[in-house]
């Protein structure tokens, strides 16, 4: 049995440790496949960072905030450079697809500080709305959102908007289409997971329960079958 296992081209000895992600491990001359350890984190993306692992324009990216993690992570969905808040990152493609794809209806909640009267805006958002591009053509149709006025100040207000889609800059475009000027946009929750307790620019690893709950959101109740 001696000499059958080699680590990084040298014969392994009893008690020697090896990293299956980083080290070259061979048994009887055949290399074992390196299986990456699945990693899941919740990051508070600060404003001014792009949601990519590299940027050809030299802008700050979320990759810089995860340099202490050995796994090769990628963002789940997007959060534009001018926005901040909760961003999930992983190296598990199947799990990421369950979170990001609209058909799985994982809710995303935003706290938006706006200028303008939000009362009519939240009613319009709650009914669903067409978003037009710069040529006046329909860019996309936003499904009914759960929108509420949270605070009203002298010159601004804060609203919460919950959506199940992921169109590019969707919440910003919905606000602008309703005549509101966005001053700050923070994603505060994805499904049952909130950004609470995570400081801007930092992250934490998800628990096993959080990983399962995010991938298996509760099904909406079918109100149409209620007895009257």
C-alpha cells in the first residue's frame, strides 16, 4: 500500500493533510478530481462597487470584498453600482439559479429614499406597470409589486418595494416612471434573509438552514379556492 498516494508529486505519509481544492492528489498514478467546497455568503455591497468579479474599466468590484475566501465565488443576480445592500455570492451554480430565476419567485425587498410624493407611486407599483425605454417603447412590464410608504419627511420619503423579478435597475426605473427621484436604494432582504447585522463592505457565511430556505421559498396561497 505504501507509495500509492502522492500529494503534489511527492509520496504522502500517514497523518499528512491535503486541500482537495488546491493540492494535486494522485492514487496509483491517477489524479483525483478537485471538487470545490460549496460556499455561500451574504455580503453588504457598498455603493460604488460593481457586481462583477472583475471590471475592464478599473472600477471597484465585489471581488475585492471577498479576497479572504479561497473559493471562486460569483454574484447571485445583480445590484447596480449606485445601489447598496444585500448580495448573495456562491460557487454553487444550481443553487444560484434557484435564487435568481424569476420562476422560483424569491422575493427581494428594497428600502428606497426618494424625492416626490410617494403615495400615488406605491399604488401604481402595486398594480404592475410598463417601463418604457428612451424611445418610448416598452422595455419590460413589471409585475405587481408590494410597495408601501414607510416614512415621509419634509423634502423626501422612504418606501419599501418588494419584487419577484430581476430586470436591470428595475426598482429605480419603476420609481422614475412614477415621477420619483431616487436618492438612495438599499436591498434589505432576499427571501427570508435580511442585511441586518452585516456592515457595509463585510460578509458572513450562510447557515445550512438559510441555504435551504432561500432555495425553497414558500409557495403563495391560492386565494381563488377560498370558500365564501
